C-alpha cells in the first residue's frame, strides 16, 4: 500500500484526525495516537498491538519493539509493505480499537 492510500484508509476510520508530532505523521482518536509514521524514513510506522501477539509479531521480518513506546504493546514496522493490504488495515483498525477502549465509555459511544 502506498502512503496516500494508507492515509486515506486511516482518515476514513470514525473520529480519526491527523497531525505532526516529533516530525512524524500521526493518526489519532481524541488526540490519542494509534499510528505514528516516519514519512521521511521509508514510511516506517508504529502501531499498538495486543501484548499476547507481540512475540509472534516481533519474530516476523521487518517488525520489532517500537522505540520509546510501551514495551510489548507497540510494534515498529519497517514499511507499509511488511503486511499485505488486508492485514495492514486490520492491524491499524485494531490499534485504533485498543486506544479507543482506554477512553471513557461516553467517548467510545461517539465512535462505535
């Protein structure tokens, strides 16, 4: 998936906004980041993951623990081609869902 298609997909998820933080493009819900992408560094990106899946994901080529993020809860993916389009979309949606689940029930209700 190219960066424009990726951006379009993220922005179509309910409640998603985009912004720049630390010179990286971020996709957020209620100002909480669920994807952070280094567009100047080969489109490497970090997303939240289920801690139970962390070891399985980190064992794959092109995936490792995200630097400066919660240990075993965020992965760093080398580029947008590491996952096929279907898995990439699912992983992004799951990351958004995990971030959303930490917000209040009132806020969650706005986006479900």
